């Protein structure tokens, strides 16, 4: 069984913000997999289904970003999911918008959702799909305000293709492993 977690913040005010791109990717996966039933468990919205013969749980923690581990850690324990079957999708300000990076066993890089998950799991040895949202053009503009801001009109036009490519990257991790997937999708 695999746990695929998209990070974001619950609430309509955060719905189309850069920080919620992980939630958006999970929504795309759910839609692409025939809209399996969503349940509220473990402080998260989860959907269970099968994909290419793998049992998967798609998860959107409802704890707010900084406490994401409070959903992930109990899910991993309850379903006895090994750490190498955890994939976390999140925003990355160090990647330009519309670029992605797959990697494993790295530090949190200042991302509080990753910090929470790694802290409660006691390890960072899991796969991550970092979806680039870029940085503000003005260096004096608050990074927090930037990631909690909405996508520009130009970004919103490209976003569906970017999210579909992210779903393809998750599929590649499941089918081909993290090494081959990162070779194919890292930009």
C-alpha cells in the first residue's frame, strides 16, 4: 500500500494559493482515478483506490500545513505503510513555476509541512515531489505572503498541464521507482 499526500491548508481562502498546489495535485489524481469516495479520517480527507495494481491512499491533511505530520504519521501506522511507500507533494519556492523535482531523504528546506512530517516520522527518508511555484520578483516582498497568494492569470492558464505532469511523475514513481522517475521528470 502507498500513501500519497498533497500538502496545503484547508479553507476556501487558501483554495487556489501557491501553498496549496499539493492539494490541487491530489484533486487531479482523485479525478483521474474516477473520483473514489473521500472520507474524513486521521485529521485528513482520504480516498482509497487501486492504481496499476497498487493499493493507494490519497491524502489531504486538514491540520493546516505546519501540522501535516499529525495526519501522516497516524495513517502510516494504522495502515502499516512502510516509509518507502510514502510520497509527499508540496510547493517549492526554490524551483521556478512549472518545474518540478523528485527526491528522497533531504532536509525540509524551510518547508514547515515537511518539517512536521519528518519530525513525527523520525525520518526524511521518503519520496517528495516538489512542484515549483517560484519566488516573488521583488526581494522585499514577504515569501509567506507570496506562497499564500493566488496564482497569476498567466500561471493559472499553465497550471492544469503542470498538475497533469505532476500526476505523471507520481505514476512513474509507482511504476518505475524514484531513480527512473527523477531522471525523467526533474527539471
